[in-house]
C-alpha cells in the first residue's frame, strides 16, 4: 500500500488529503494537515474518490474515443489518431468557413488542474485565434470577479480561509457554508467559539443561522435593497470610519446619493426585515474590531449580482475592514479549482494572470511567447458560456469544444440550452464520464481524472497547492493537456509538453502575479497565495497591505445602485419563488459524487422540493408527497420536503439530479456585466400528485 498526497477535487476549501492505494485501487482517503483543513475533511473528502473505480452507479466512465459521424447516428469507437484527425479537420473547416469566433471552448474548474487550463486557453487564443474561452465561474462567482476587480482591484478573497476564525464579526450573506463548504463552516463555528458576532442574511433558516447572533431573513430577491439599507445606516448613524474612507476610498458622495433612499424603515416592504434589526446588524458590524464579509451563490446568481458584490465590498471599505489580518471580503469559490481556472485565463476577457485581452502590449507579449503573429490574436472580449445558446440559435457560434463541463445539466433554462445545442454544427466533449452533454456530442475524447494525474489547484483563498497522481488510468484515456496538444499540432500549431511543470513554468514566465510560485516552493510550503511576484516572495495571506488597492487610482471604490426586481416575479399562475440550492453530499452536475457508493447512498431519488408548512397546507401537500413543480419553461416531478426552516412563499431545489433537474424550470436573466444567470429566482407553481 502507498499514500499519495492530494487535494480534494470538490469544493474551493482546498482540503488536503492522502489517498491510500492498494494494487492500483484507492481504498480510502485520510485527512491531511493542510493549511485550510488542518486534519479534517467533510463527507465528500472522505468518500468522494470511489468514482475512480468506475462504479457505474450513475453513468459509465469514458474509456475510448468515439465519434458520431452524422447527427442521429450512434457513436463509433475509434482510435486516438482518427479522433484527433477528425476533430482537427472539423474545427479547421468551421474556422475557415465562419471565422475563429464561431468556435467556443471551455476550460474546467474541476480536477484537470491549472496546467490544463493554461493549455486550453492557449489553444483557443493561439490556435483558434479567439478569446471564446470560459468556465463555470460564469454561472457562479463571475459577479464576484467582475465586482471586486472594479472596487478593490482583485476578483478574489482578500484574506485566508484559516483567518476567518480570528475575525470578531462575520457578515454571512447568501452563503450556506454548512452545505457548500463544510470545512469553511468549521472556521465560522470556531470564530463563534472565540467570541465573534455572527450576522446571517438568508431567506432560509440555514445551519449558520442557528448559531448566529442575528438572522436577517430577507425576502428572496431583495439583496441590493438590504445592502443599500446597511450603507444607509452606516452613514446616517455615522458608524463608518471617516478617517479610513477619506484616506483610502473614493466615491462617498455618489454612494450617499443612492443609499439615501434606502432607510431601513422605508424598505421594510422590500426586504421583509424590521428596520431595528437592520440597524442593530450594522451597529454590531461597525463596532467590531475586525469584520469579514462572506458570500456565496445567494449573492451571485441574480440579475443584479455585480452591483450587490460591489455594495458588499463597500461595507468593508466604509468600516476599514481591509488590508490587515482577520478582515476583508470573502467570495468563497464553489468548485475546487474555479479560482485556478480564472487565474489561468479561462476567461473571455483575460489572459492568464488577469492580463487584459484588449491591451495591445499584453497581446504582443503573449504572441511573442507563443511564437505567433500578433495580428492573429483576437483583440475583442470573447463569448461567455451563458451566451452560447443564444449565439448558436442566431448562427454565430457553430462549434463547441467542452472540457470537463456539463452545460446540459448545470445551466439555466435547459430547454433553451438544448435548443442551442441542436443548432450547433459540431460538439466535442472531453470528459471522464458520459454526462448529459456528452450524450449529445459529435466527438467524445476520454480524459484521465483527478487521482490519475497530478498538477496544481488554486483554492478559494488564492492558495496554489500541488496534488499527486495516485493510480494508473484504465482504458484508452489521455491527459487533458496531451489531447489539446495533439489537436493543436494536427491543426498546424506544433504543441509539445513533457510534464506539468514545463507548462507551469511557461505560465509563470508570462504572469507577474504568479512568477514566484515555483513547483519547489509549493512543495516546501504546501500552500502559496498569490500575488507572489518574485522567487523569494512568501506569498500573500491578505491583499491590500497598507490599504493600497489595485484600482487605477490606488483607492477603493465605493458603490451603490438602485435595487432592481428579479426578471420573473410570482403571479396568480406561478405564485411561488423557486431558488436553487446545494446539498452536502453531492456536487455540481453529480457525475463524480453520483458515482461514489457512500455518497450515492445518502440520497437515492431526485432532490426534494423544500417548502414551508403554510404553503404546503394551502396546497394540500403532505411531507414526502410526489408533486409537480412547473414554471413557464418546463416541469419536473419530485417529492415535497416540508420544514419550518423554509420561508413562506418560496421553494428550494438542488440542480444536481438527472431526473427532475430543476434547471428545466430556471430562467436565464443574465447580469448585464458578468452574464451570470438568475438561477436563484423564478416563478413556479406546485401541484400534489395523488397516490395511485
Ligand atoms: Fe473537499 Fe470541500 Fe469537503 Fe474540504 S470542505 S473535504 S475541499 S468538499
């Protein structure tokens, strides 16, 4: 038996673990002493490796390249030579006929690692000559990246996960850490034990609300109104740090002009929260010697998400809670490497290291390094994944090369997404499982999985961590970056890499933010946080030292905006709000956790629709009863789960189940800046189904 050091492939907490391997099979995972987890793991960390054994509980592993030569035909197993030749030929043809921007690509925020994401964006930019490369950050923390880049200069957590417990006040907004990041939730608990005040803003009585000093049970869809009311109280009661704001922030007067209309008493009808509670929350927040603002999808999956992120960062700025330990802004990233995918430039507007694609000097630098003519580099921001269905239906996107993503499960309004896919000429899926999206592909390229290769992930607090290869892969599968390199070479751009480290070092040379993060340093330190600009730099546990912000003026930008209602509000026909949520034992599209026996046994039928007893009574629905949930876009069947912890007027479902996927119901009202869909809010009706 041997033990291989690795990093959990699920959430952005970045927990370290050891995989115990016997005769090329993983037999268990043990918690390791990582910086963020310190010898603990959650359920997914302990039991989430079993999918590597191809359990076929949900869907089989992909083990052989396959091609569907014409629409409607079955897949044919082919050799790698044929798969690469055919795919390269089709992509080349589409590029020549319709131009580079007719092809969309994705990186992956999951187990592929940073090196592969670097190679994928290089393929898009140097070989296809398009900035059409994106990842699932678009449907989760895209608004955090866009909002924080504007207000503070970096689209990431300002401080560290292990620092949360030292904060004296936590403002937890739209973030159910007990289900989405259980090991981060432990830090919240520890902070509480050390005497921190906890303020939770969430429509449901989530786990964290049970230990909170205040639970502000706001109405669904009222985030901006509440954040503005917070700002109003800080200014009106003169609770804000005037000296700090004068020295380190800009935009106070414009901010004041907006929030003056959001006195807590005036917006009670919007937020549903008594004004005295809003005032009390800000008195607590402002009085704390250190405070951290944390948020999750309850902030970012709305049509006004970027504004709310900017408003939350303004609360930190107004109270001087930046630039030192135990304070700051904490958008806790969802997938294990979604921070890394963004770091590596799997974004339509950024090269690796957050370097702007519209900057000619930056384009020249990458063109020189990649030995291509700069005139061939795309100088416009590329397409976002949430725009693909629309652009495909308009005939503007013709081909989609998808690596480790499952849009036909995870994106809003699946009916729309399916119509978009039907309009595409060519779909390539590079994955480990036969996902919903893989089922409709023209070419399947089977890749090695986490556990079968090593690399580097970035966890939610900007920490780079190496993970190792534990077992040899079965079947005819290849490493993701090897597949991409073969395609690039076949398309006339020779691309050859021998190792992860070779790719990593090429990336470092091009990214000042990451230059000092060598493989050796990660090996020694275990967790190195960017910025790390030089070889002797130890990394940066908290950003904005001396309150210097990475904005054009060096000052933090205060921001408020008028509240906008969600796009589709309840009415007589569809009287309830549907909000999508997570469950602790499963992850993302569930292709990995659904194939782990221990996790699968936690729940064996579609995620139930959670509802309040008053709504259930009104509709005559009993706990556990089968129900139809309908929206204007579709319907799904599931069971009711009735609980006082759910607010009246709203129902909640997870999107992970293959039958009854609630994204059949959601709608894609996109935030105008980040293009993130409003999957936290649409109108639905429920109908009980009589027992036969
Ligand atoms: Fe894995 Fe996240 Fe659980 Fe840690 S908290 S073990 S990273 S799923």
